[in-house]
């Protein structure tokens, strides 16, 4: 093997002619070592990047696959199976809606209040924004109105695995401002996700303020977004996690008292919880549409309760209850045909919104065919994009009202 100094180009030796051979050899050895170290570091970094990506993929919020190209034709993502028992239908008139897009990362959101701290964050590098709710903190949206007798509340919930997070509480009180006037000694109704160890050591507890604990695999739902839906019809209150109905309490709610406030609370525990929980995409709406009677009467029915992924035609799971209702109506009325029209808000280019509204209408058509066997000849679709707004596109709530789908039923095709 040749000595290292013989491998150095002649020009470099001439430039450094004044240096001693010992100095040259010393510099050569350092350069060789540095280059080897850089190579090793690069290899290690690649391995760490791969491992880190695997961790992020495992803990990142799951999203539907993007639209795929099929010979130049855009096709929607596969429709997730709709649970036939899922009967949640979101309220129609939006009272409060916030996806936190108007707030900066690190700030507390402008339309909320708290008695502690909190901030808007992102998780696992995903674009969606979340509101962080740390230990011993009450946080609530400033709806600024008494909730009606019939309403629905929906939000995304994300919490870490383990016993270092606080108990997660969300519910109602007679106190319109729990920051100014504390919740102690006030009438409350709440749901609480806790961490109770059973004999095999797994955390499986959720309970309401009116009922004993129910076994529920809360740890299996950690580290991923969970859609929480609440339906209140006078005294009846129902809680859904994803497509599962966890509670159905016919006389659990006191409508004359508990409609002043909806809040989230990270309960105080000792020692103080190290982790926080996170919420996002809150939607509060009044009542629900009676699809059956209105469709059978031939009326146009408009709904904002069918939701899609951002800039995509993938139907969100919380929309399945209303699609189920429409599918069953069509199954029971074999001669009925249905026109489906998609609408968007004004964000983005006009042409893109027009195409998006068409694809969203087509996605509903595909779901009705796949899940309920409705013949495609009975379903007609169109998209109108942003051309027919029903509310102000300069507000978050107005945009939520404009992102809607309209249905008109006819007894026979073309009539």
C-alpha cells in the first residue's frame, strides 16, 4: 500500500512546499479522517432519518389517500365502509366553527378563552392546526349565545399514550364564563376520558357526569385523531367516538340549565401531568334536517353536515350518518331519483373550486352506490363551485355554510 503522502496531487505539494513533511502528513491525516467522519455521519443520518420517518408515520394523523390519476381522469379515494348503526346527523345551522387556520402557531386562538395557558400547534409535521390544552386548564369557545334545545357538537381529539396526560373532560355548565366564574358548585354535565388500570394493565375508562364508568379502549385510540360527536335533543344526549355510539342517555341533559357553555378541561392531578391533549376542527350547529319528509315532498334539501378533506373529495367519517339516512330513503323508495349538487367556499381559483364541487358530488354518488346499492342511473350530479354563496365568504362560519351539498328528489329520472 502506498504511503498517504504519495496520493496527494503534485500541485498541492508545490503550494505547500515550504511546509515540512511532518506538517504535510499531519494535514493529510486530518483531511482523510474528516472525510471519513463525514461519510460515516452521512450514513448514520440516513439511518436516523429513516427510523424517525417510521416513528412519524406510525404516530401521524391518518389521512385518506390523495386523488389518483386514471388516464387523465381524477378518481376519488376509496369510500370507507359506513357502519350501519352509526346514526349521528350533524346540525344544520352553524353556530360556531373554527379550524384554527386564522390563528398563528404559538398564539392562543382569538375566538377562544382560557383560565390558564394554551397555544395553536401542529402535530407530527402535518398541516392541520390543533389547540393545546395543558394540565389544570379550562378552555372554551366564545359562542356568545345560549345553545338551542337541539344541537350538535363535533371536534377532533388527539391525546398521547400513557399515564402522563391529564384526565380529558369536555361538557356543559350553567356558567357562561367559567374563566370569570369558576365551575365549582355549578350544575355540570360532562364526559371524561380517564386512565384506570384494569387487571391486565390497560387503560380502558370513559364515563359521563350522570353514569358509571364504561369500558372503552382509550389507549388504542391514543396518538391519532379521534372524531368526537355529541348530539343533544332536549333531555337526550348521545356521545360518539368515531362511528361508535358510546353513550345514549335519554334524560341525562338539563336543557333549561346547561346550555350556557361548552368547555374543555384538563383536570388537575398530582403530580402534575407532563403531557397535554389537543383539539381541532370544532363545529357547533343547531338542529338537524328532516331529510325523509323533505325529500319525499320534493323539496330542495341543503346540508353542511357532509364534510370532506381539505381540497379533496374524500368524505370524512363524521358525514356517514347523513349519507346513511339518504341511502335508506332511496332504498325504501325505489322510484326516487336524486340530484346531488356540490358547492364550495371562495378560497382558491374559481375553476379549481368548480371541479372540486363536481368531484365531491360524485364522491357522494359513489358512496350511495357502494354502500347501499343505489343504481347509478338514479343519481345525477353537478358542481357549482363558489358561484352560489349563501353566506359571507370573509368569515370562518360563512365559509362553513357555503361548503354544502344540495339534494333534490324526483319520482322519476328527469322529472
